[in-house]
C-alpha cells in the first residue's frame, strides 16, 4: 500500500557564498541573514545555529501536537535548549551531533518522556535525520 503525500509548504531560499561570508535570503524576503564561520568575529549566523533554531521550533510544535492528542496540558513555559555540534573525523569529513534539553514544567517525568518519545516520531527534523545524526534528548 502506498502512502499519499500532501505538500504542506515549500521553503525557498537562495544562498550566495557559503558559511565563510555568504548571505541567505528567502524568496518572500522574511529571512535575510549574513553567514559566517562558527566562532567567527564577523557579523552573521552559521548553518549550525540555523539548524538548532529550526529543529527546536519544530520539536516544540511536535510536542504540542502529541500533548494535545493525549489531552496533556503543556505550560506556556516549554523551553528547548538546542545544541548542534560540528565535529570532524580523521579524514576531514564533518559530522553533526544534536542535543535537545527539553523543559516541560508541570509534567511528571514519565509523562514528559512519553511525549518526547512520541514527538520524535512526528517531528520532521527528527525523522529526516534518524539513523544519520547522533541525537540526545534530555529532560531538564
């Protein structure tokens, strides 16, 4: 049996240059950022920061969805501290690693763990990277 795919949204950006001193702009003009290397003193963000922001926002939405499906009430103070690590191997290949420290105030730890596990199954970032990126989900 084949699944039917329904397009929800397409993000479109154009990047000139790269992380060293590039610019990324969205087709609607909402995103317009200068890029720089991680740790650089130049003005700009880097792809890892953008990934951390995107993944944590997506995961927060997935948590809200699974909580709603379960009838659980999430506090308005849900916070996700995202860390995206860029590492290199001996052959100079770079790898990404991710840690999401998730604060779900007012929920018992076992309820929070269940919601996080379920959110991992539906979050587009978590699904897209499953098996390819080392990921740690931490309840704080």
